[in-house]
């Protein structure tokens, strides 16, 4: 069995080298990065990202990130481009070519054909004197001192830095477009994340009862209602009007502060002016709101300002965590 200490030391070495490589990108940011961001923001075409080998895999990831954050993008494998896939490229499309060496044969073959089509070429490369760097309209430097590979051969630090630079590009575009959670939800309809981003509080409350007591309800009636609905809360209503709420925490405080509970009524212990939530609020936004406000319950209101449901923080945890 291999030495545990040695394995952990190797892993630490890799992470340190790769994190240092990403930090090294900060000093390489310049006006070219700004120009590329503005170019993409003002473009009517797609952003086509291409590469070969490990850089192709990075290209796929960056293209996917751009698509999910509001920038239309397509991945094009550099080798496939020379065998028919160039057909997807329109003159208005911006081309991002990722290559650490900037001198791969596939890249050298592809660039002249893109130039003939009139496409603007943006390079992400670690070799500023390479064929790709010299033929590009815009150059984003992604130089790393060394790979994390002990032989300084396997693409490790270089591909990690390429991906980080792609994320910097995507997030810059996201922020400048004013891309919000609601926009993100449109692009992520599936999976747990999709449910969280697209589901509303009304959807989440659909299976919950709406616990209600009257303002003059006795304490034993209040306790019975809170216990039976298993939400830890009851609303205090007068006809259609919400007067306040009583939580299980209010009950505990009442027991500590009152010896005689016979004459107490719901109105005596309720919390007035509870925080209200629009029933159509997305769960993702609501989860942030309840965290910031440190509350466990959400009282939902419909468009007519009538109480339409109750959601407990555990409903969110149960469905999405």
C-alpha cells in the first residue's frame, strides 16, 4: 500500500501549483480582455469556441457556461471543422480558439479558412509568440509557469487556467447583461437545480394545509391546530383578514411567561405584522430571503392580497437539498 503522507503531499502540490497558475492570470488581464467582453456584448452572432485535445474539452465547458448565462455559444472541434463542420460558422460569429501551444497542426489548418470567411478570431493561449497568437485579432494571454505534472508535460495547470479565464469571461458578460436568477431559471428547466429555479412558493405550498384559528380561540385550540398541521405555525384570522401568526416558539414563550393560561386567547400571544411573501416568488429567491431574515415560515399572499398558503423552511430543504 502506498504511503498516505506521500499521496497527500502530491495532491497538495498539484492544488498549490494550479491555484498559483490561476492567480497568475490576474496580472495578464488587460485591455484585450475588456475589448473581447465588449465585442461579445455587441455581437449579433454566436460565440464559437474551438480547440483540440484537452483544450477542446475546456472549450466545451466554456461554451456550455456561456449558453447557461445568456451568451449564445457553440462548441466546434478543430479537427471536425476541417471535415464539414465549418458549415455552422456564419460571418457574424466570433471565434474563440483555445490552444496552450498555439501551434497545433489542426489550429494552423483551421485559422486560414476562418480568416477567409471574415470571422474575428480571439485566442486563448499560453504562447504569445505562437502562430495562433500572431494570427488572432484579439489575444487573451493564459501563460502558466509550469504544469502540475511532475514531468511538466500533462496539461494540468494550463487547462485549469484556461477554464478559469473562460469563467471570468462568462461572469463578466453575465453581470454586464444584467442576467438575473429569473433568466438563469429559463436556461435550467431540468434537474434539482431546474426545479429550485423554476418552482414558486405556491407550487411548494400546494400540499400543505392552511392552519387557522380565530382571534378569540383558546390556547388549547391554538396548540391543537399547530400540532395537527405539523408546520409549527397557525394563522390568526378574522374573516378574510390576517391578524397575525402564532408559532410553536410563541407557545413556548407563553408557557414560560404565564402561569394562568385559562383566560388567554390567540390574539394575546400572536405576532402581528408577519413577513409576507408573494405566492409567485421563485423558491430560489425566497430561500435567500428567509436566510437573510432568519425566519422559518413564509406566509403566502395572492394577487388579491388574500392568504393563500404557508411554507416551512423544511419544505425547501426536503425538496432541494
